[in-house]
């Protein structure tokens, strides 16, 4: 199991929607990468261009 915590402090409320979307994309990409590693994948062979696509 892999656990991730992060904190973001932003000052411009108007950017909240964009920032939330960015974080959703970031977390999905990290989740896919971690699942790839947990399934025995080699991190050096991971296709970073496909980080948002489940392997």
C-alpha cells in the first residue's frame, strides 16, 4: 500500500476550480504509476506520456 499526503495553500479564490482539476489529474496520474509499480512494473520503463492512461 502506498500513502500520499499533500497540502496546497492558494490565495486566489477564482483559481479554485482550475486548481482542483489539476489536483484530480495529478492524483490520477500518481495512482496509475503506483499501480504500475505494485504490479511489478519497472519505473525506468514506464511511459511518462501515458501517465494518465491506466496501463
